[in-house]
């Protein structure tokens, strides 16, 4: 659409650039993007300076006042579908870039991460177009009545700050609704996963998204692009997914300008397995909820509570599943688990394995680093790990590890299981396994979380409310909730 969108785009392998006002920009200040499989450097990344972030804000405001701000709902919807088409047209490149940055398996990147990146644009393009407003007829003293109706306006310039665990999926989960309702966005992917966001900038460019409607800045958090965005007086809202501590820092930085905030934060999710559960389904589902993506999904289970009569049998069955996981090269179609995201995160997860030993845990399986005898020994791998025997007060029960580890504890009564599951500062997701329908309906609403799955895990419908309570977040996204956060409703009252 924009004439300025004719510039040739850069490709992966050299320096991943920022994308500001429809142009790819190199700050000249670079950091390394490292492959966690073997510690090798994939490419360099151009770190956005404060003045580049300022430029992105100026470009975003100009887009709102210009071509982007003039588009009809239908035209924006068509463009968002074109972006989804663009992701699908370059599917293999996106999959390869996501795998290189994260080490996640081919299966996961090509069945979950990249398809959901495209789906996020399609779903919100359709929902935004179909949205209706409120309308009330109001009685007046003269009997003539008044008509009140609401219109939805975009918030303005929205900063999207994303984590590394599901890079394209989580970035687009916020970008798509924000853009579908007409905001101009500045995206900041994690410093550990800059590649698919850069490919997305190329797709936006190729799709003809008007200059300044989508901007990309690379960098870190403190004293870098993340902090520059959260403090910036020209930004109207910050939507963030990441650690609870980072959410707190962003909240402080955003306070002076009273920005709108949406936070999807950490978790310490519980699974409750009752003795009336379908045993095989509960074991398979729990293995998935603990070990998917190396435990690096905010919704992953780290605390498992099992009714005492099936406790020993369940621990043995989950051990068998953990030991059967294939930890291998990401591109191998049969690989279940790759490395963790980085050596830094590997050290964090291993420090919790060590802490569990010091706190007196029994290791059912794992607890160390796998050995390959090849260059993967320089990678960020850890073993899938199951522990038991810790008191509920232990730090390993209270703190988010964000790795392939769970603690399993027995319980006797339903009330005890509910109390143990809820005894957490976090409140993102819970999983309940039972074939008793009344119990399912009784227990699920008692969970102090934003999401409960019964007899399944990570079954997502993008129209449903998504988010957490307590330290796990503020607000809800998903479907109408996303459209609502990214819009400013305005009431118009007409006296008839
Ligand atoms: P993180 O908080 O370290 O970083 C997330 C993003 O914030 C990165 O882009 C980073 O550069 C940026 N950042 C860091 N410090 C900042 C600061 N002071 N100001 C502004 N930006 C800053 O999180 P992570 O390690 O990338 O991701 C893992 C965490 O994310 C886990 O806690 C996990 O539970 C959480 N998570 C939550 C959800 C959810 O939906 N609730 C989803 C995925 C991940």
C-alpha cells in the first residue's frame, strides 16, 4: 500500500535489523544471536538505541495520522489476512528460524508455533470486523428520549514486549488484535529470539502494511529497548508477556504516564489427579503438560498432586514417560525435546535441580545434563526430571523453574488437593483429571487461576479469556477480551 515499502528486505544470516517507519534500520550496535543446541552464533542483531525507539514512536504516530489511520475495518482485516498468507507462504523459513533460535523440535515449531502465528492474524482480523457496539435508548424528562451508542477507537501507539518461549506465537497473540483494531505497534521480541520477528517485519513489508503501523525494535530489557519503550511518554499502552518480576519493573516504569497495561506473567501450575481419573490419559496428559517445549511454556505443570491410592503407580508411570522422551537434534522428526533456550537459563534450571537436592527431594528420574559425545555437549540441554518428597513450603514448590521438572505429592481428600493447589503466589492455569462429572464441576471453579483444564491440557480456543490471577498477570486477552483491551470505547449521546 505504501510507496515507501519498496525497499529490498534483509535476510537472516547477516545482521537482523530493526524495522522503523517502513525501513530496515541498523543501529550499528550489535549483539550475538546464539543457537542453544551447540552454542554457535547464528547471526548478529542490531540493538535499538533510545533515538531509534524515539523514531519508532514518531513513525507510529505518523501512521495513525496517515494512511493506516484512514483504513476501514474491512481494509485492515484484508491486510491482516495478507500477513497470515505471507507467514504461510514462507512457512519453512519461519520454522527454520524458530528452531535455530530456540532449539525447539521440528514437530513443535511446525505444528504449534508457526501455524498459531498465522492463525492469530486470521482470528483477530475476523473478530475485529464482526464486532458490534453497545446502544441504549435513554428516557428523558421531555419524553423524547436520547440515544446512547458506543464507538471503539484504537488506544494509539502500543508497545508489545514478548518472551522467548513461544516467540512468534506470543508476539502475534498481541500484535494481531492490536493491529486489527487499528493501533500502531512497536514490537520488541526477546533478545534470545529475534529471528521470526524480523521475518514478520519482512512479511508486513511485503503485504503492504503502511509504513509506521508495524515497527520492530531489537534489544534487551533494562537500559535497552524494553525499558525505553515502557518509559516512553509517546506510548499509550504496554502489553507484556514474561516473568512476574519484569512485569513489576514495567509497571513502575509505565506509572508516570499512566499507560494501559496488559500482563501475562509467570506460573507455578498445579495438576490434580483423582483416583477416579482415566489413568492412562492422566499420565499421558501430565507428561505433556510437564515436558512440552522442555517445560518452557507458562502453562506447564510444575506441581502434581495425586490421590494416595494411585500415587506409587502414577509416579512409576510418569517416570516411564519421562525416560522415553527423545532428547535429540531439533530437526529430527522424532525428537520430543531440544535444549533449553540458553546457557543462562540452563544454569538457572540446574540451580533448582541442585536446590531440590539440598531441600531433601527424592529424584525419581533426571536431575542432570544429558551427554551426547558431540557438539550438543556445548548446548543448553538438561534432563527431564521428576522429584518427590518435598514439603509444600520448599522453594522448589513455591518458585517457577520454567524447565522440564515436576514435583509429585500425594493427597487424601478433595479439599486437601484444592488447598494445596491454591497455596501459591501464582495463579495462571490448573489441570484436573477425574471421570466424576460432579467433582469436575465442583473442583474446577475452586481453582484460584485464570484457566482450568479438565481431562486435557493446552486445548486452546482463541476466543476464550486467557490470563492469570495473583502474580500471574493483569487483565485477560483472547477473543473479545483482546479487542476490548486494545480499544478505547467512546460513548456518544444524542438527544432525540
Ligand atoms: P522476561 O521477563 O525475562 O523477558 C520478557 C521480555 O521482557 C523480553 O523481551 C525482555 O527483553 C523484556 N524485558 C526484560 N526486562 C525488562 C524491563 N526491565 N523492561 C522492559 N522489558 C524488559 O521473560 P522470559 O524469560 O523471556 O520468559 C519467560 C517468562 O515468561 C516465564 O516467567 C513465563 O512463565 C512467562 N510467560 C508467561 C506467559 C503467559 O501467558 N502468562 C506466556 C509465556 C511466558
